[in-house]
């Protein structure tokens, strides 16, 4: 691999004008398509085949009036007043009349006639039902409803909007994310010792992310995807794009510290060695994200493929555009000569760290492993779900509507379920009695507050009952209630009908169950994949096993921290978490895939430097010290950059993006600083020479990919004067003078 990348990079440098022009043209074309022909992203996380989705499909087919999206207008009378007061009633009637004129609205309920007024008469709600599904209700209609309720607010009433159609769209690009990028630039400047060198990773990463995200936006015209997919592509693409460029540039400048190293030769060698690690690490991220398709869940598959495509572009940028850009700067990338007062050897602190770790490897391993297991302990209580409106920012109208409904009608009102009965198979004369018996059975449950009378469709083949729990949407008691209600299905089946339980809360429970069931298989596939890839990379059996165990520790610690914060409610004020609740249902499986790929970045970059030195010295102790000393600065910088980029998303208002950003930032921090920089050297010290051995029969089966560059051509003799001026004996190196 290294030899091919060496030749590839030299070609990129010699044809740098064409390469840079091609990437700019690609950005223009993809950007134009993405900006002009992008599709509409969805806010729904549905899973085909689960019971709640089957019920929705049935309603759409046979009872479309009940399948449309709903915007719920929730109002509260001013202090000391009542909804029934003539002035308040007149304003509310006028507002509902205006709501009925909004395009797409098919029905508006009247609070007093349907019992939608709280017992104390201070809070009421009206449901505005659309013909379109919740995710298809246009923004213009929601804006029109917001304008319709403004007179209520002007009169001193509180008016908020909730309901299934008000799910907010995930967005990125706020001030917090930009702060993360600014921190990344500062880290790059310190790590590379040059503002110009620090700007290059950001420049190339932003170009790659722009191509990836805009391309994803164009694809959304043809494939349904959630807004979270584009934000995830931006988050991961930016982080890995900066890191991959950092790996190559740091190796390039390290080589250029030798005044006799021609800059063109250095670019080729940096791309061949660090670039090989980038290709291998990037491939693991791409495969891990694409492997999300095995869950059989469409929105997660699209999310994984969107992230994978952006990472693939980041890899291509690092091995094609970056060498061309480095060729433009040529000799200007060479670091200044070290002055006498800076005579300390490069990587001295990394060498000291490695020797300290390897002096007491057993103690280090025990402390590190026990510490990570302690952080992972809260993950034992992991509960999965989708965030309710209680998790939205406290200032949002969704959160305010949730709070008003809880105050006026109880916590279970926001968890209302729909019992859908397909009565087509029930004899006509038995349908009414069957529905009455079912309603009595449902209302007898200890966690049911109320059950509405059945509402049939025009043909009488479908009937729907609203079931209001006593517990909130995020409560474990509500999940148990859904399962108990579904246990009533045999009773309906005996009469010839079919019972389904659906609604937003039931859908969240079904999605969580489906994803929770897929998680063990996905983790098993990821671990096996890690063992195979690292066996090929390092031609070792023990190194991959050690890496996989470290990866599991990182995932466990990250999940434990996520449960501690988002489910148990710690640090809510600091992180602006509106309410504690279940962990986002697809976070564990997404975290496993993404963190696996990112963890392999550091593993490959660190251990490849160890193996590179071991191939020359055959001294395992020195190989560990060399690998850490020559990798520590870059790995620390790369990890801080990823933590900064992911950490910026912690302050996103969307609770899903917030939890993903936190889990990834914490996971990368733990994996880089605790696992790779601490536990890996300690484990390698205990393994000694055994770390680099492999059974002969296995060695014959495993291809030798040479990511360390051991088979690169020997560096040709150069004239010191030529080396200092950037002119080498290699063809094309003088071209930089003309740039």
C-alpha cells in the first residue's frame, strides 16, 4: 500500500494545478446540485414492520382522517381568569377559526365540546388536524398557526404549539460549533508550530465536508433521510477531515526538519506512511458506519451511509488534494532550524511518558481498567427511547406546551396512545360489544387514566380509541403499559379482529426495542471486523485482541457517562439538558460504529510507529518508547481537535444532537488519552516480542499491506544546498519556485 501511495502522491504533486482545479470544480458541481436540488429531510424515526408502524400504515390506508399530522394549540388563561370567561372564549374561538383556514387543515377540535379543558378551567387545548402525515406538514402551515395564536399572546394568554407535526428539525452551524472549529485551529497551530500549516487541515477538511454534506443534501431529493443524518455527516466529516490532514502534515514537517530532505520527496513519503494509516483507519470508519445497514432500519442505514460517504471523501482529500496543496507551498512548509535553547529532542515528553507507563505496566493496567469499568457502571441501567417534548429547550414552544398539558391534565396526557382495532373480520352484530369489552379491559389497567369511546371510520372497518396513561412518555411504567395493552390482542383476535397500539410514545418504544435487539449483533460484527483488519495491518494476533478489548472499554465508559448525564440527570444545568429521560435509542449503536472507526485511527497511527521501529531494531521496549514519542504530540492534538469539534455540538438545542456530541466527545477523550496513550503502551510492554508474532500458517494467508513504508525506495543522496532550497534531484521539484 505504501509504495502505491508514494507513486500516487508524487503524481499529485507534479500535477497539483490540475488536482486542485478538479476538486474546486467538484465542489462547485456538487454544491450547485445540493443547494438547488436538495430534498426535504424528515423528523420521523420510524421502523417498518414494528407494530406501531403497521398501525400507522393501516390508518393511512383505511382511516386517513386519523393518520394525518396534528398541531395541538395549548392555551392558558391569564392569572385569575378562566378559559370559559367571555373575553377569553371569544379570542380562542377567533383563533380556532383562523386555524381552520390554514391550507391543509381538515379539522379543528373545539375544547369545550370534546372535554379538552382542565378541571380548574385555566388550561385548554385544540387539535388542528392536517391531511398530510406529521413529517409532511409544511413549515408554512406551522408558521401560519404561530401567527394565528399571536393575538392570544397579545391579550395576556399563554399560547403554545405541540402535537405530532411540531417535531423540530435538527440543524447545525450555530456559534457553539464554530467555537469548536476555532479551538481546533488553536490546537493545530500549537501542534504544527505554524499558522500556515495549521490552516491547511481546516481548509482541506472544510472542502471535503462541503462536498460530502452538499452531496448528501442532493441525495435527500431521492431518498428519505432525517435531518440528523446531515448533521452527523458534518460532525464526523469535519473531525476526521482535520485529523487525517494533521497526520500527513505532521509527518511531512517532521521529515522536513532534516535539511537534506527534498520537499517533494517528503510529501510522497508522508503520504505513503501516514497516508497508509489514514487509508486504513478511514476504511475502518467507512465499513463500521456502512455496517449500520445490518440493523435493517432505514433511517439508521441512511445515517450510516451519509457519514461513511463523508469520511470516504475526507480520506480522498488527505491522499490527493492535500499532497497537491502541500506542493503549492513547497519549501515554505519546512520548519525553522532548532535554536540552541530549543535543543530538547523532539517527542521528549512522549518518551518520558512511555517510559513511566512501561516501568509499572501491571499497575497502570489495573488502575486504568478499573477506572473505566467504574465509569461504565451506569450503563447497566441503560434505557432507550426517543426524546419527548420535555427534552426540548425550556424556551421552545414544544416544551412549554408539554409543561402546560402536564399541569392541566397530568403527566400521562403527553404519552397518549392509540388503540387501533381492525374490525373487518368481526361479524357486524358483534363489533360494538367487542369494542366495549376491549375498552373495559383497557381502562381496568392500573396505569390507565382514561380511554375514549371508539371512533370508527366511515366503512366501520377500523375503530380507534385514545388511551391516556397515568405516567409520562419517558417513564418505564409507560413502556410496561404498552406491552400489557398489546397482550389484549388475543382477546380481539378471538372475535376475528386485530389490535394494534400506536402513537408517538408507542413508536418510540418500538424503535428502542428494535435497536436494542440489534445492538449485540452489531457489536459482535464490529469486534470481529476489528480483529480481522488489525491482523492484516500489523500481522499480529495479540495486538488486535488488545485493541478490541480497549475499544469495548471506551464504548462502555462513553455509554456509562451518557446514562449518568442524560438518563440520570447529572450536569443538566451545565449542559443545558431540559429534562432527564431515556438515552436516544440509536445512540449506542451509532456510538459503537463511529467510535470504533475513530479508535482505530489512533490505534493504527500509534502502533504502526511502534512496528516501524521494531522492524528496524527488533527491540520491543524501544519500539514502544519510539512509537509513543513520535506519535504522542499528533495523537493528543488529533484527540483534542475531535473533542472540540464533537463538544461544540453538545450545546446544540436538539436533544438528539446534544447526546451524540457528548457521547462522541467523551468517548474520543477516553479512548485517546486513557486507552491508546496509557493502556496500550502498558499492554505492549507486558506482551513484549509476543505482540509481533503470528503463526506461520496464518502469516501465509494474511496479505502484507506494508502500512509502515518499509519497502519504499531508499532516499537518494541529495546536495545539502539543494535540500535547503527545496530543489531536489527528483523531477518536478523545481516547479515550486514558479508557484
